[in-house]
C-alpha cells in the first residue's frame, strides 16, 4: 500500500510502498476514504509528541471501508463504511464502563501510538467498541473531520463546558477546531465571538455566523472580547495550545465563566503560566478535554441531522497523499483558513 511515512523530524514525509497492515483479532483493516491533516499531526511531525517514534505513519482523522474484520469482531463486516474517534478505548475498564473512554488507560491512538491513516489502508483495533457507521450520503472528507475537529469541539462544548443557549462562546483560534466550535455553538443557540491573528480567518468566521471577531494582534485582545460580549464570554474555548491564547481565553471570561482547553499544549507550550488571580477573583472554572468518547457519536450525528447543520464549509482543501508534507509545514506559521483533507491516495 502507499503511505506517507515520517522518517525524520521536520523533514518531508516519504511516499513509500509498505506491506498492508495485519488485521487485529478484535479489529478491522480499512481502505481509507479520507484523512484530515491536523495541527496534532504537526506536533508529531516536529517531534513534540512523546508517543511518536520513527519511522512512523501519521494520520488520526479518518473514515474508510472495512476490507477485513478479525474473528472477535461481531458488529462489522467487509463493505461497511465507518468512522472512528482518534482515541480507541478498550470498552471494558472502569473508565470506559462509566462512559469516559477518552481517559482509558490502555487506549490506542492511530497516528501516534501506532501507525495511522496517511496511507491507503489502516488497522483499527477494538472495532466493536469504537467504530460508528458512516451516515448514508455523508461526504467522506466531512466524515474524516468528524474523527477529530468536529468531535473534539462537540465534546468540549457539551460534555465538558456545558454551553447553553443564549450564552456567549468566545473562541481563541479559528483553525479547524475553532471553526467547528463556531458552527456547533451557533446551532446550539449560543452567541459566538472569535479571536485570531489572521484577517482571512476572521473573515471566514464572520461569514460562518460569528457575531464578533477580534483581531488578536491588538494591545488587549482579551479586553476586546469582554467588550464585544457585554462583559465577557460565558465559555472560552482555547483551540491552539499556545500560552498567549490560553491566557487570553481565561482573561476574556465574565465572572463564573468556564474555560475549556482544547488545543494541545506540546513542545515549548507543554508548561503554561496562567493568571490565577483572574481565576480566583472571577471564580472561574477550567476544563481540560481531549477527543470524544465513541458512545457520543449518535448524539452528535442526531444533532447534525436535526439542526440541518452543514459543516462542509470547514473543508478548504482536498489534497493528495503527496501534498501532506507541504500542508504540515503550513502550521509552522499562521495556516490558511479551513482544513485540508487527503482524498486522493494514488498520488
């Protein structure tokens, strides 16, 4: 199979012919239909993620068609079109049984702890506990985004911060997760403000329904968001994992506000100083979040269907496997608006 393989940090991925993955007894092998290219993949590419060792095939945001199912799999068979969260939980431990699969102690994470989906085929362990049927007629490129950007934003807003209709949602970073949170938040009845340093991203956020956009290059972007939201956001979502955006997100909240940390703090940002005086005096709450439990897919898909939410505008570029290295390098600076998805694995 063709795969884009990471063999040296920050170097172009090598397009290689690799053996097809073996089918796990409790898993499946998928023909990959689409795979998103995410900032988390950039962390792997730079060597900032401790789970990644070389050589390695990245890619964690995917959907595909079942080619083979292991003998322990009961729910899936060849020909099924499926999506998966990027955290593959065991489904049996106390955390999984309580619904908290994202903290499963033995989780597998394609693209990080094992080879991922920057390839024509990918093995997915624990298929019965993690896979969800791809909705009929859903664009595979959009389904791939449901594996990370959309699902992570959904769980952050509904499973962690508890966003309510009529509240102000302040989003720091208008990348894939930020745009997904914007669209989901509006569909939930929230009012949304978005901060970023790229004018084109702010224009896109406004076009997608943001009531206020904040140019974070200003002297006091947190103050600007407090002013735009009439005293501060009820919920602030940090979508980049940077120290400056984490501080701004916390300081942009009104009293009793909630901040949810979605961006992955890695590398130089693994340790971030925050203004704890603001947390103390404002009686704020800070939530961490990572991914979405697989059992929450039906609720998300039902919400999308019930609201008629069209998430396709977040997809900006459909690229070939050979374009991956160039897309990863874009994250070294302010990446262009929207997300890139691999849809052609032949080039």
